[in-house]
C-alpha cells in the first residue's frame, strides 16, 4: 500500500522517508512489499497506516486541497492531527508504534476479543453487554453507524454477549479476528503507558478543527487534543456521532485518505446525502482533483 503515491509524488515520498528515519527501520518497504504477516502485527500496522494516510494527505495539500475539518477513526485520529498540523509526522509515527505495542501487551493473546453486532440499537446493546458481563469486561468499542456496533472485552464475556444479542434480535453477530480488545477498560495499562508519552510530546493547536473520537466534539486546542488521545484508548470511538457533528457543521463532502474505503461506506450508512471520495493511489487522487477543480473555481 502507498507505493503508487510514493513513486509518482515527491510529497508522498518525503513522508515515507521521514517515517523510515523516525522509526529507525524501513516502514516504507513493509508498506510496499510486506510480508503481510509482519505488516499485520499491531506495532507495525499502526505506523504503516498512518504513514500511507499522511502521504495521501500531503499530496492533496500539494495540489492545494485543504480540509475545513478533520476526523479519524481510532488510529486515524493521529493521521488527522498530522494533517491538521497539531502533531509532527515524526512524533505521530513514534507514538502510534508505541500505542500498538502497549495495546498488544495490555492483554495476553486469547484473553480478549471483539465482535461486530449488526442490526441492534446501541442502547439495547449496552444493556445486553451489562447482562452478559457477569463480573467481566464487555462494552461497545466502536459506534460505527446505525445498526453497526463493535464490542470489546474479555473473551468469554464477548462470546456471551454475541449469543445473547442473537437472541435479542441482532441481525448478525460476528467474532472479529483481532489481536486485542481495543477501546475497552482492559486497555487501561496501555492508556497509562501512552499517557506518559503523550505528555512528553510537543503538540500544537490544530490549524484545522478536529472532531474527536472520545466525545465527537470540535476541538481546537492542543490541551484537549492530548486529553482526547489519552481517553481514546479505553473509550468507544463515537464515529456515527462524529459524522453527524460534521454534517451539522455544514460538511457535505468527505475525503477518506489512506488504504481502503471502509470509512466512506460508514459515512454513507450514517447519512446517504453525504458525498464521499477517497484517495489511496494516483487514480483515486485524480478523481478528487477533478471533483475539487470546479468547486475551487466557484
């Protein structure tokens, strides 16, 4: 991922080179060549996705395309903050590599789990989680879109929630192949460790307003950015609320930067009137530029 941008745009190549230097190894080669099993390790996945996303955003900026607001889903909040000038790329890739390491080490493999619950209202699912917990941890982790909520927690408690949700009317309940129960109380050890690193890093006020994960509010100060990133580790990602907040602020065009198109799909589920584009290579970049030109000239 990201190879096409790096080969065709100096701004993207510069981002990959900076990430390699910051991490002390060639994350660019891992992005471009794999192997997949190494790229899928959380401590590698997080800086790799951030680097590709930052490279795409840098190319957009070089083309004169700048956002009015930024937002990111979980890890993506760091990419958003790089685009907004609140975090340097060097600090961001180092932080998210540690974030991935801390999250992986917070819970022994097999002790935690995550599952996607489809077709069930979030309030009803919260009640199911409370009933299924039985003294263990299970709670909503990603409030993605209407009828799509991801839960996380202790493996047994998540399994009980899946069974109970099916019986309470959920259309589907799917265990996810993940390495840790992200955005749950079980991540408290990772939160404590990452908080120390976040306090030590330099952060600027965002040059572009951020709608953050933890409470879906518009954030314009470094102090609130920092606190939000700390709380984010153990708190649910309020993505549906974030998109609705952006719509309320007048946003009608969303551009997803980085690998994949999952977020574009979620935005359309949340609000079918929202317009979505994405950029992960030169072809998708051309679509964004073509769409932007008449808007810029208006």
